[in-house]
C-alpha cells in the first residue's frame, strides 16, 4: 500500500518542491479568535496569519481547512498512516507532505485573488448572482439556514472564509474570460506567439476508411481544391460520407506523429491527402484554416496561471507553522467532528456520512495545472 501511495503522490510532489523552501517569518500576527472546530483541534487562532502568498494573507482557519482536506485524502488511501513515516526518498514525512500540500492548495486561491486584484478583475454581476443562488441551493438541501451553518461548523470554517473560497473560483473564471478574445486582458500578439511556439493549428479533417479509402481521398481532395467555399464544401462532403461535421478542430503538434507532421507542413488554406499514415488503411483529407485563437488563448491563460503559481512568493508564520503537529491535529479534528455529528443526529439535523471529505476535492493536483481549473472546489458535505 505504501508503494502505491508513493506512486500516487509522484505528480503532486513535483510541485511541492516549488514551495518546499518557502521563506519564514515571525512577524505575522498570531490572532485572537477562539471560535470553531479547527481552533479546538489545533490551538491555532482562526484569525491568525499563517501565510502571506503574493501579498495575500492566508489565515490559520483557511490553511487548517486545506490541511484537513489533505489529511482526509491521505487517510482515505492509508487509514492507519504513520504521519512520522517517510514518504519520499529524501526523508519527507507524511506530516511534512500534508503541511506542504496544504500550502499549495491555499496558494492556488491566494494567487487568483492577488492576480485579479492586480489586473482589476472583479466578480461580475452574473457571478455574484450565481454565488447567491448556490448558497440558497445549499440552504434548501440542508433544510434550513441553521442546518447549512451547522455544516460549515462541521467543516470548521466560517461562512466568510467559505464564501471567499467559492469567490476565488469565480474570479479565476473571470480572469480566463478576460484573457480570451475580446477580454480586457487579451493580447493577440502574445497568444499568436504562444500558439506558434506550441505548434497549434486549426484544420478541417475528413476521415476515410475501407477498401476504397485511398481513391476516395484523392477524389475528395480534388473536389475540395476546386470549391470556392471550402467550409460549405466540407459540410456537404461530411453529409455525403455520413460523418459529423464538427468543423475546424485545433490541434497541437505531436512529435513523431505522421499525421501531425503532415498538418504542420501545410500552409494556411492549403489542402492535402494523407494516405494510411498509421498502417491501418485509414486516409485523411485535410484543410488548414485560420487558427482558432480562442482555443490558443485558453491554453495561453493556463500557461500564465502556471507561471504565476510557480513564481508566487510564499511566506509562512514560522512560529505557528512549526508548532503544528499534523497527527495530533487530525486525530483531534476527527474526534470533534464525530462528536458534532452525533449531537446533530440526536437533534435531528442533516449530517454527513463520514468517509471524511467535508468539502469537495481540494484540487491540489498542482503539477500542471491546469490548473486551468485552479481550482479547488469547496462545498459543504452532502
């Protein structure tokens, strides 16, 4: 089981190394609040300043929420985990991994907040309405306002913190829109340069199979070359061939792939027939067309986001961070949750079936982000 877990962590640990040596400082506030389950489990004040990431403060409450999530994920695969045991060859323990990966989860949200603030991107009216509607759905699901707030208490976070996590997801979406064609942050030259560097191309493709595939490919190529309206001719040929007319598709170059090589060799508006590139008898007739910049813009946004995450400054509250005993915290948090669930059940409240997971996936797969999805989805336990 331990070796399986190490393989499972491999992708995450690549990115964990990026923050493994973050700066530490003792000048951050320790906080005063004593509210909530996470304080009872850790002894750390919820309003204490655990991290400063790209100028954004991450409170102890938010950090401990993510730490609990990471611990839930670990124990789901290793119920009897020894937090002091090494998980990597260089001696990183499960506890150290959990603490560092919780930093990564918090970093994704903090970087989005900092980025949006710097770029002047705010929640749209539509996003605000969606957030309000989402909250009402939670309230309706749990049966009352009181029951909904009880679920947040079970997670150990305030409504303000929870709302901030949800808002960060919508901010990320707003940033992505702003980086797209027509958006306030759209840079066509940068997108085109990125697309060229990555080998993007938009093409119409007809796929032909069967005994007469090669002959059909030659005939269709000639017909397509003569057509004045290439897109209309493509649609007509798809109908005759009983193929779905999906339109132009945007691809990236694949090294050593014969079909990809043929596509990348085409000039704009040039046609070609690629005969049996994979040795299975299939043939392809291809028209290279104007690049779909919206697809390239999305990929460019993901790259900018990855760069921001990789280059984010991370400062921790040395005193609070070093004092946190992961095993003791998680054991106590689990006990407190069980007690709260029992009390809620006795009172007739809506409780989660505890396989842990008191929110959705923490979204801490940071190895590539995608993190186009930055995202760490947060929601009350169902």
